[in-house]
C-alpha cells in the first residue's frame, strides 16, 4: 500500500501525513473519522503521496464537514488542489487553509507543535515532526512549603520557569515533582540519507524513516532519492531516537520484508517494520 | 464503491469506462491487466469518476507500458490530466491520445465501435455504447450453387451487400446462412431520465443505467441529475434493451438495495443489481 501516517494525540488533535490514492479507504478501515482531522501534512508532490487528497477533501464536504482544515505542504500543492477542484466542479463547504512550507519551520495545531524540515529527495520534499510538550508536574508538598499551593502564580511559574514571590525568586526546579518533556514523532517522507533529517529528528521518541531498498541496491536507492534499511538505521542510531519504524518498501522485497528488518537491526536494534493499519503508541 | 465498467471484447480489445479513486485496486482484484487497456472513456468530470485516473496512468508508466492509450472524455479532462501531471512531476513513457467528445459521435477501437451520446446530468456528461458487429455467416452450399465458394469476391459481398458476378447481381441475402448482428453494451454515466439516452441505447443487449434513488426520492433524483430505479427501468423498457443492470446507488439504500431492484422489476423484468467485480457476458 501507499505510505501515510495518522497521528491521534491524547489531547484530541488529529493529523494526517500524506494522502496517496486509497487513503480514505484505509482511514475508514482504521475507523478514523475524516471530519475530525485538523491538518493534513504533505511531504512532497509525487502522485503516490497526493492522489488521494482531492477525493478526501471532497468527501469531507459531502459528509457535512464544517470544521476548518489546514493543509501543509510544499510549493505546487495549492495549484494542484485548485486545478483539481476547478476541473471537477468542486468547492469545499468548509474553510480550507493552506500553509506552504519552505526550509525549516513550525506551526501549532491545538496543543501540538508541527515542525518541518527539508528531506533529500529527487524533488522538493519535507519531513515532519509532531511534538507534544508535557508540562512539568509540581509537587504539592514543595509548593505548600513555599506557600504557593493553589496559588494562581504557579501557572506563571510553569510558563516562565521562575517567579518572584514575597521578595524571593522561586524557580521551577525547586517545586517540581517531575520535569516536563517533549514527546516527538518524526516522519521523513521520501528521502536519501540526509543530514537535515538527521539533525531534525534528533532524540525523537519515534522515527518513521523510509527504507525503499536493502543495501544490495545502495546505488539505486541514492540515485532515486531513497534510503536503504541500513541508511535508515544509521540515521536512527546517530540521532538517538527511541524507536525506528521502517516503511515505503520497494515491492521487490515483498516476498521477504525481513531482509530490510534484519539489515536495520544490525545497526539499530529498536527497529520495526511498518505495516498497513499498524498502530504505535508514544 | 465508485462506479466503473471494464469491457473485454472476445476480439481482444480492453475498454475501461470511468476511473474513480481505487479503480486500480478493483482492476487488480478482477485480474485485469492495466497495460492491456486500449482506451479509457470518461463520462463526466466529477471527482468520483476521475480521481483514480492520474494514478492509473502513472502506474501504467511505472509498470513499463509502451502501448499507446486513448483517453476519451468531455471538455476539461485534458486540462485536468496535464495539470495533475505537472503538479506531480510526471510524464507518461507511452503515447497518450486524447479525444474530446461533444454531442453525438463515434470512433473505432480495434474491431469495436465506441459511440457517445449526451446524458442529462448537472454538468456536461456523456454515456457510451460499445458496439461489436458480427458479420453474417455465408452458406457454403448456397455459395457453391452460385459458383462463389472460396471466391475472394465473397469479402466484397460481405462488405457491400451485393456484387456483380458473371453478369448477374448477387445479394448477400441469397447466400447467407445467418445474418450479421450488432452486439451492444451501453453505459449511461450519471443521468436523469433522458431522451438522448433513450434514443442512443435503443435495442442494446445490455444497458448499465444509473439508479441513484428509489421513487421515494423522485424529486431529489431529478434535481441532482440522477435517476430512480423506476426511471432506469422505464428507459430500458422503452428502448427495448435485452437486459438492464442498475448501478450508482445512494448509500441511503445500503441496508436494502432490493428496494431498487423490486421497483425496477415492476417495470422491466430483466433487471439486475450491479455489484462490485460482477461480470456480465453478451
């Protein structure tokens, strides 16, 4: 099947990355409501990543969507959609916002931060990071000692890291029970092994890295802007991610995808093979 | 599923009508080779009839197609494809011919004649007829009596209906064992009940007529350029077709499509419900 990822945050946000033909069907199989999706992120303008988008957007309208939708993607995506809409006599009944990505950048969707970074493919391409910042937990006891328990100043403390209270500076660390941390999921899209990707995905909990080939096709992989399973594992190891999920396999390996898995695990043990409708929790 | 029809002629021609999203998957399930398809006929430019086309054309190229492909369809189809190709960095490696339909007309594909006729929908729309002419069979005995057995003049006789031989006019009827006849399959695309359709499909062996609604939604059907099952059956009866196959049902009937079948059979007995991957032989 064509690659794509749906991210459902515990805080409610629903994000789709890439929309090849048949994405609607897969979303329906996974019982994901298309009209709850907040944003669709497109990695690059190759058909296997966007041909499912016009139908998806149209079906949202037909099934009564009123919630605005944010589309994030590279140059050309807006023209593609507008042309497609015009050719097929369609206009969405909901508001459709478009954000063109360039270089590195980020935007917020609800409580999530979406970051994009360039990938190394044959055409302009981006990877995405979806980041959730879990705030530090404060200690009731430590707060009480400072006379701050149930005091509205604690939210300022959480936000700024320090406050002045009764003439004293109180830092977050002094009253913290558990530090805050970022949870991060990264998705490379199509890419050859790429220093931009390496830097961007550093220390992510979960990395979806494409692995089109095994190292028996190393040259072919790089020539066509793709990675081998070994390349993906090296990126994962160097970036210090928590877990690597491979995807976007060439059908030449369909008899035995384990070739890819073994190659990657020799380099980075915490590797899994992505699969249609598979679910991962961070 | 989205509507579409594949016609495989005993003489080898392979014709696809309409290409909604997921058409490739259905063709693959039906074990129809996409690279044997000679022509794709598009009824109208609504997304559920064309969104599968760019991916199909791209996949033909990726899987090594070299045979030219003929695309037949209404105004806007060429722009739609060119825009889609440009947006996704794609150019087919095979020759792609485009024939824009207008009003009534026909073209030949191998031994088949393709005819188009306007339908009555909310946007410019066409139905198609695929016609195969089976030549008359000549009687060896009758030919022998006229001294024409194994004579190359018989092909002229078949073609023109009469020849002059040894000063006499000989007509086809005089030496015929079995008359020729046309086999015809008609496909309406989306349409309200429509006199153009009625005339065009006259005496066809097999008519695929859309039946979006039952007569409980008669007004809604016509208002949106669709037919009820009863409308379709009336067209079938008046046109004197051999068999009617209903398709393009509204999902509101998904619990009980037999409502549509019964309504149609009350008017025209030789009616069937079309179904995904169903096959019909003429």
